[in-house]
C-alpha cells in the first residue's frame, strides 16, 4: 500500500527557510517527508488522530501482520555499530477493515528490543485512525483485543538512565542475575525482610527501600536477582554520575512515560545524606521524597531502592519516616556458621573462623596481585 496515494493523504505546500541567506521557499510536503528520519510518523501525525503507545510494552506478532498491508512509501534505515548491522527503524502497516494504521519500531541498538524481535514480535509505537469515522472507537477496541498484546519477558532486565543527543533516555538490557538461596547466602534475619520487600514492590507504588552495609555483602546481587522476582515492574538503574538528573525536568517527563518503575540508586550516600544549608544535593533528596511519597507520587507511581556503605545515621531523616520507608536493612558479613555452610555448598574444603562476606567466600581462590607498599618513616637515622 502507498500511504501517500491513499484517500487519507491530502498534499500540502510548506514554507521552508533554506541557506545562509535565510531564503524562504515553498516546497511540496512530499519532499519534506522524504528528508525525515521518521517519515511515516511525520505524515500520519499531520493527517490523522493518533495514540502514542511507545512506552506501553505493546507488541504485535508477525503472524497477525498477515491481516495488514505494509506501507511502502518509505524505507527508513538505521545502523547499529555494535553488530555492524543496518535495520528498518520505522515500519508502517494498515488494516483495511479497521482502517487503522500501526507504526512499529525496531531498535537493534537496544538489546531488549532485539530479543523482542527474536521472539517474532514487533514493538508498537503509534496507532492512527480517522477521528471522523464513527466506527473508530470500536475499531480501536478490536485492534487492542485481537492484535496487540502486552509483552512479558521471563528474563531479568534492567533499564539504564543515559544521556544521548536527544536528552535523557532509558536503555533496557537483559541481565543474568546470579541464582540466590536466601537461607544459605544471607543471614537468618533477612528472609522475612525479603518477603516484605517483594510484597511491597509487587503490590504497591510508593516508598523508599534502603539497603546498606559492608561492601561485598550481596546488596547488588540481591537487587539483580530481585528484578526477576518482581517482573511486573521496570527497574531503572541510575548511575552515580546521573543521580543529579533526578532534578532535571526531562527526567520527570521520562517517568511520566514509564510509570510504576523502581529507581535503583547505588552507592548514593553522598546524595541522601542529612541536608544542610550549604548542601548542593538538597534538591536530590527533595526530588526523591516528592517522587516516592510526595505530590508526584500519585502520578509517577515510582519507588526507590537506595544502596550505600555508610552508617544509617548519616541518611536524611525524612527518608526514614514511617509510611514512606518500605524497609531498611543492614547487610553484614555472614556469621561463621553461615559462612562455612556456604563454603560446603559450593564444594570448598577451606573453612573460616570469623564472619566473612559473600564476596570474600566466593573469591577465596582468586589471586589478587597488588603492589607492595613500603612503610615510609619520618625522622633522623
């Protein structure tokens, strides 16, 4: 099907400013569309009513596309430098009975999208319809019920907050969390805490979870494993150098398009410390409070997981308020008995006589090459 030869398309003239002399020209809109990186979306936005679905995780199967006609006006191509592949960045399909256009996007630079395609599915970004058509509401319902489905992946995944040429974006990647036996790899007091955490993250949409303790005690492994235990939520990892972006208006726009997310801030003690008059991170704490339990919480429906190694007494007291705090847990080295039980479970013959962290136990056989630092003495000989 040729979209621009269909009854839906009406040619227009566009004023265009070109050249250093700011010369104004009248051009055909067809010429304008051909120069766009998203020509189908540009055309359809101008001629039909649309529904934006890009962040709804809706997909359509290749089998269902047999009922659609592919629009062949344009062939947009993008390039993935990591795999040295080119791919169609924008696909347009028309259902002749429902008279609805569906835009599907592919993005091989996003590993998560790549796996969606490997499952024989395409992510749906937009739906367009003729608002003057009295059958349009019923046709949209038929499209949603018959052709579109919510994508559910059994794989653990995490989105990463990044900044590119378009501003702040979420890039979703699959991860392979290490299998965890809570009774074996964590101290006995953690199991009931985990059950509470899982319930609150699964069934609620507000609050802050504080996980702290010595390095190597299993905080990060637990969070990665948790992504597969709470598959109905989108986990968003915010790198330490991006935490200040929580105050960026563009970040709020991202969260509106990705409601019900869990934001993970690792090693964030410098950002959640007790606020002072001269503290430059005051706005970050305020943003966390507002998103997790303030005016924006009902809109954004986001939760926070904050990890740090410092003492809890240094954390801003507002984060510890009852009703706002999901849970607070301090990860400690495994007790001696627990540590030796873990060593037996992994077939290690060596035993310990003092408490030890998971990292120490797991890497007991690893050789660590470090430069010898000689003690420097000050004085006269």
